[in-house]
């Protein structure tokens, strides 16, 4: 029997997070290969990306409600089982449906991993939460970089072999964590009642979380033509029931942070998934190296987060990072040379580096009575926010940019290829690829150039997300200053 150790426990949690990003990168890396082999459309590719995200929120929220009862080790075993089962399902997949359900299972596993690693680290390092949550979440970019480099080095190896890379970190974290003793959550140790944890979330928090889950499930899982309407009805029923249980709308500070997670996750994860495509017109097939480079930079900075966070405070760090990310995105939108692209990408990477873990640290420092629920609900809303709203906004921005640019550059071509579509944001115009193929070669080239250019131009409008965050963080800095300065809340005092 291996002796339980806080250091070994932390390392196991870190590798578990690396496993989740391994799966994310490998599936994104292989998506075009699967599309060619199994003959599915761009819409189906989008559905596969989506089902790799929204089940994450289901498992992270549900496990957070019961994890203090069933134990962190039970959650760890379930998460590991999901990773292995999904890998087997992927390797055995013969069509789109097989890959769809494999992605569903891995997303459940990823949510379960974060459901236990975040509260474990917050409890282990209760006096320095923000720093160590940043160090923990250095595992995400580390996994992206390592998996990306390994996949590239494997060259023309078949996709089955590349997917087996997931076994390396998955087996490692299971072997480490199965022998460890997990700590009791600080909320439980302090004697804070379960109902008080629910009160931190309240009816408004329950509505936000349930609405995002219900809308995405209605749209992705059930093909509901009215996901906004039906999702709102489901969320309203849950919120009313929740209010009847806890008799409160929720803590205003926590509700605000939940809402901020949507633009934050969109800026980090949404644009991250765009980077390769956005840089493709300039860097060609080398665009993936932008993602690998920024991931390595993020990993190093998060490992060194302690000095920065202690000097600036969590809110100061988030405010400066928001301004930096906005500047980087704006510069990326006009980058035309390799050096300029990597310079702007560096600025953007530095800006987004501390977003996710520092927000988790802020929540657990200011809402410790919420325990695992408030901490993990924040991450769940972030992941759902980018999947339900963020990706939709990004796509709509690009479609709108193409529509406007093509109309100005080639009105006749615009009239022939643009068609009306309806989405969650209402009606919009998009390019019909079938009609493009029927155009003369010269006109096809015009459409292709407009589509390529619009991807970078869209980044200018994306800067609204980090700028909105900057305003919120500055407001909170002034709020805490009026109260005597920012100080973590000691759950023991409650």
C-alpha cells in the first residue's frame, strides 16, 4: 500500500486534468479525419464538438451536489471509467452515432474529474487557494501542448493509434489516486449545513445553471426546434422548486460571477478553438503551432501564478488580464506576418492565462460556504456558456462579417450564394456551400477570399468579451476598496 501524501494527491489531480485536455485536443485534431472516413457534414462536426462539452456540466453539477456524501475517490473511479469506456467506444466506432456517444461519455468523465480536483485542491491549500488552483489548471494547457506535439510527431499513423495516447495520462492518474486518502471538504469540516451551501446558489443560480443545460440538451440531444422556449420553461420550474427549498434568490456576488463566466469562457476556450482556423489563411498548415505555443506559455505562467496573484490580488489580476487579452485579440485581427501573429498571440495567451483558475479561486475565497457546489457550478457554467452562447456568438459574428464583406465586394455573388437561416439569435444570412460549387472558378475564389479574411476580421468584434469583463472587475475592485480591501472569507467564522 502506498502511503497517502498531499503532494502525491495533488500530482494525481494535475495529471487527471491533463487527461481531459488530452481528449479534447485529440478529438479536435482528428475531427477532419473522422469526417472524411465516416462521411458526415459540417453540421455533424459541430454537433460532435458540442456533445464533447455540454455533458461536462451535467456531471460536474450533479456530482457537486452529492460528492461530500459519496466521497472524492468514488467520483475519481467513475471519471476514470468514463475515460476508458469512451476510448473503447471511439476505437470501435463505425459511424457518426458511435463517435457521438463516445464524446458524450468522455464529457461526463471530464466533468467528474473537475468535480473532485477543484474542491480537493481548494481544501488542501485553503490559505492560498488562488495560487494553487492556477498551478492545478496549468494541467489543461500542458495536456494540449503535449498531446498536440505527440500527435504531430506520429505523422501518418492511423487515428486509432493516436487516440491510444489518452491511455498514458489516464492510467497514470488512476494508479496514483486509487491509493490516496482524500481530504474532507472545508465546508463540511467547518460544520456548514448542506442547506447553507444551496443558499449560496439560490433560485437565480439554479435558473442560470439549469437554463444552460436544458437549452443545450434540447438543441443537441433532442433536436428541439424551440430550445430557448423549452429550456426556459424547464429552468423556471427548477428555480421555483429551488426557491421553495432555500427561500433565497442566491448570493448576488456569486450570481454576478456566474454571468461573467460566459464571456470569460468564450474568450479563453471559444477563441482557443478558433485559433488554428483563424490563423490558417496566414500560416497555412502551421496554424496548430500557435495553439501549442500559447498552451506552453499558459502552462509556465500558471505554474508561476503565486507571485502575480499575491501582488495584484485576484481581482487586480483578472482586470489586467482582461485588458491584455482584448489588446492581443485586436492585434491578432490585423496580423499579416508570422512574427506579428506570434507576437499578438503571445499577448492574447498572457491575458487569458489566469482567467479560469483565478475565477475559481475568487469564488471559493468569497463563497466558501458554497463548498464544492459553487466552485464547480462556476466551471460548469463556463463550459456550458461557451458551448451554448459563446460559440454561437462567435459563429454569428463570422457569418455577419462574411455577409457584409461579400455584399460590398461582389453584390451579384452575394445574391447567388447567401441564404437565410434561423438560429438561437434569430434570422441571419450564411454562405450555401452547394451554391458556391456551382459558381464559375473566379467567383468561387472571391467567396473563398472573403471567408478567409472574415475569420481574422471577426476577432475585432470578439474583443467586446474581455472588455466587458474588465468593466465588471474594475467595479468589484472599487467595491472591495470601499469595504476596506479584498480579503478571503474564512468559512470557519460562519
